[in-house]
């Protein structure tokens, strides 16, 4: 038990479920202390799921009794049982919980006349267009074009826009009208990098 607490606080146990939540866009990775806090929460959740799973499997929720029963059990079946429980937690329970928690928070924020929030990475919301075309124009603060073209890849795992892969196209993206029936137009300003990014997202039919 003395060893278990440091392991939980390190966040190691919840690493895989945490990465799945990040990769599916349900939560954002900000590359700061908040990420460690999120991982610790997921680790505590994972430990709880394992404990309840083993308790139900052995029909005994005493920790020391469970530890004694594990070597005597069918380890393959026990692994399958725990794997199913962890998969259910990661793939089904966590997404539903996060979506409903966000909905409840936004109901409360609406009552308080506050703007709604989104747990998803903002870049994922701006750049991901379900395989529809996304064109971008990157300018500096002097309005000079640094790059323009079709967006092929973006890094949504950190808090800063540190990676955009832009492919040249056979037309001038910068000449596209900001108001168009074919595109949704957005512009974001990165004060740290001192750039502006114009985004033209092809509208979904």
C-alpha cells in the first residue's frame, strides 16, 4: 500500500487511458501541471476499476484477500476480465462522462450568463473538418504572407500552434472571399509567435 500511493500520484497507471482521451480529442493536453493532475485522476479511476473488477471476480472486496487469490486464479481469464472492464471505462464510460460533465457545466454557465466552454482542443475544432478541405493563409503582423495552401497536418497535442503542414495548391488561397457559400472563414491570432492564421473550411453538404 505504501508503494501504491506514489505510483498513483505519478500518473503511470492511468497513462494509456489518458492518452486515448487526448488522441480522441475529448480532453486537451496543455503541456503543463494540469496534465499531471488529469493523469492522476485517470490513474485513481483506473485503480478503482481494477479493484472493483477483481472484487467482483473473486466475490471479495478485501484488498489483502484479493492479493492472495490472484496467484491461485486463472490468470488468462483474469486478464480478459480486467481488459474488458478497462476497455469499457476507456471507450464508453469516460467519453459519456466527459460529454455529460461538459453539458452540465455549460448549463450552469448559461444560468450565470457566462460563455460556454469546450474540453476539446481548440485547434482540433478549427482545423479538423472531417476530411473536407481546409485552406490556410499564414501572415505576420505586417500582413505579409508567410505561407498559404491546403492544410495537411496539424499538431493538436500541445497548447501552442507549433506545427502546421501546408501543401501548395494551384490557386491563391489569400484571394478567396471571406464571405462565401463554399467556405466557413475563421481567423486566429498568435500573439506569442506574432502571426495570423486565416482558415477557410469547406462547408459540409
